[in-house]
C-alpha cells in the first residue's frame, strides 16, 4: 500500500516527534508499504527532511520526500520539457529543488538587484524566464514582487508551490506562501496553477514517484481543508489524525461523503486503521 504521509501534525509537531509514528511507519515499510512524505512547506530542501526524519527513526530516502517545491519541479519538467530558465521567488529550498531537475534558476532576489540598478531591460536581456515559481519568501520585497509580476506579464507561466495563507511557527501564525502568491497574483493579474494541498498535484507527483495510481494510496494527514481535500481530489483514501490542527469535534462533524475513511488519535489507532484499510 502507498502511504502518503503529511509531516507537521502527523510525524512531528514543530521540533517534537509525535510518539510512536516513526516506529509504526518503520514496521509498515518493512512489511512492504511504500512511505512517501508530502508537505506543503515550500522553504526547505529534501535533504533537510531526510536528516530530520532519520533522527526521529522514520524510514526515509531523498526520493521519498515530495515537498511542494519538489513536486513543483517535477511537474514543470513534465509539462514543459523544453523549459530552461525559471525565476524563483521563495526560500533557499525552492531554488535547489528547481536546479535539481535541470532548470537554470534565477532567484528573484538576485534579479531584483538588476532591476534597481539597471532597469528591467537588463534582466530580460539576460534571458527571459519561461516560468515563475512562487513560494514563501521570508525576504519578500517590492523589487522581488516587481520582477516576478513583470516576468509573468511578459508571458512566463505562473506556478505557486501552495496557497496556505498562514504558516504556523513557534512565534505564532505568520504569513504563508499563499500571502506571497496573492501579492504576485494581484500585481500580475494572473491566477497561478497551485501544486500543494488541497489541489491534487502534490499527491499526483508523490504517487508517480512510487509508480502507484493515487487512487490506491492512503493519505495520512491532520488537516481537513488540506490533506482530506487533496486526498478526495485524487480519489485516495484518508486517515485524519487528531495530533495536529484538527479537533475531534471538527472531524466528527464531517458526515457521509465528506467524512475521512478513518480517524486516529494516536499511533495505535493509526496502526489499527491502516490494518483495516489494507484488508479492505
Ligand atoms: Mg499537517
């Protein structure tokens, strides 16, 4: 069985592992399940997750981490094999993921300096990007926004890693990728293709990595509006965990076709749910 496993709120919460989950995933993997981690977070590179998940004892390799930047890179490669130059407005992980699949990546920060110094002509003369990819950019500035929007107006595809408006941190709720995407959308007048959950493409790319039809996968997540919606969008089953953002009351209020296939409050309940789903 292919398990598409969300990270924050399922495997860990912030820096704290959720008890028993890494061990359970190790047992499922040893018994033949394929475990692929899926996350909307657009900031980090796959190796960052591999180190973190290994330190928690979870089964992982770099090709089994499909973050929204990784899925975006795989998606762009697939739909536009001739695409060479991509402008990235986002964190360090986004540029690395795009470069890994062979794109020539221009970070909006570097391009923005050219705009300020020499005007847009200079930037465009150095090669127009065929696509603009936008995620969470913690150093967002008016100049970066201008470079992204101008490139889109000049005809580049506009792809968003995800549209989560809010990013939860230890310091509280901070602006997420969706806030940056909304600014570029407003400035360019173009609505992007969005890869992350609740849209289906993140799970489609994750299932493709495993060579499995997404309809045969089980999504394990904690978000009703993200994980459950995305699972429904690709026809996958879904176990909703109560270890993250959703409360039991929220989840039990979902009735009929809107309800998840199972609810799990902890690793033991998840184990029982997966045993049931693999038998059925
Ligand atoms: Mg989550």
